[in-house]
C-alpha cells in the first residue's frame, strides 16, 4: 500500500538519504513518488534527487503528500513548523524521526493529525537498522503497518509504547557508538601489547562482525553465545571475569542511562 502513497521527506540529511536509498533500491517506493523538501539546503536535496530519482519539492507541494517524514533536527522543529505548518492538515500521516519530539508536540501543532514517532539508527545506510516506533493518539494500526513498510527495507522494526522511545534511543539509537567504543578499546589493548595498529583494527572489526552475524543466524541470546565461547577454565572465561570485576556492565548501564536522560531532556 505504501508504494501508492506520495511520500515527502522534510529534510535531506543522513537519515532522509538513507531512507530514500533503502526505499528506492528495494523497490518499495519508486523515486517519482518521493518528494524531498529542503529549501534551506538545496545542495543535499538536489544530490538525493539526482541519485535516487526523487522529486525536488517546494514547501507548498507538501499539500499533495499522503505521508510526511520529519527528518529535520529537533532543535529546528519550531522553525520548520513556522515555515511549513500552513501546508499540513489532518488527512496525512506524519512520521517523525526527531529525537525528543513527542507525538503530543506534533499533534498540538497539527490538531487531529495521525502521528508516528520513530527512532532508527545508523544501520539505515546498510539495511541493518534497529528501529523502534510508537503510535500517537490518533494513529491507527494501519498506520503502524505503513510505518513497518516504510522502515522494513532498512532492517528490524519494533513497535513500542511511546514511554519507551527514550529507551530505544539509548539502546539502539546510541548503541552503534557503544559498539565502536568497545571495538576501539579491544584494538588498543592489542596495540599496547605490541600488535601493529592496522592488524589490530582489522582483527577487532572482523571479530565483532562475525560475532554479530553468528548471533543473528542462530537466534541464540547473548548469554547463550557467551557460554558457547567461554569454556570452563579457558582464556575467554578469564577475560570476561576480569571485565565484569572492573564494572563492565555497570559502565554500560551508566552510558545507557545518560543517553536516555539526554533524550528526555531534548523533548523538554
């Protein structure tokens, strides 16, 4: 059904570009049914239009859209509504990927609107995103299905209560940085032990890539995977034990909570 809708992207940054790439390259929506509106940055909007065949739209063209995806920075939301709000109505579906902006905030600006709040992550660009979404008070189950069609070509999509969107932000939204931090720390430990940087970084990257792929393929939990690799009295068990004794899980939880608090603060 979503392939028949006229979809407008408000903004032309990384998320908009990644979504349009996923939608067009998967054949979910043809480029001529996608509109990019960003008069403040015609260079990036023009690049997306040229690469994926999307239509460059003017603000007034938003009147013709069936679905509007808010891809502007949350701090620019008020300015965006001042510029585009008069072209919105309650007949459209609005999907927001703006961190911290609640469905209630959008519904206040567009009374009666069907709003969905989504939080994808960096994996959008390679079809491996982890996206959580929540329905606003006027959004329907059909709107939820449309949202899953929208993000489906780019990875996993999970419906959650809006009270958990900040948790999604802290877990999967910020999660790639935690993963990269661990990769960096592992490589640097090997470098300090005498390994050259290029070799250490290649081994660390491939180790995590293979580990994630294996867990994806066999469907086991992280705890089960640890048990598989950490044999009794072996090297892995010693390493895991040392990390836990140094407060590894507590540090990760503190990072998660800091990200969640920041997400809540952005909404206020």
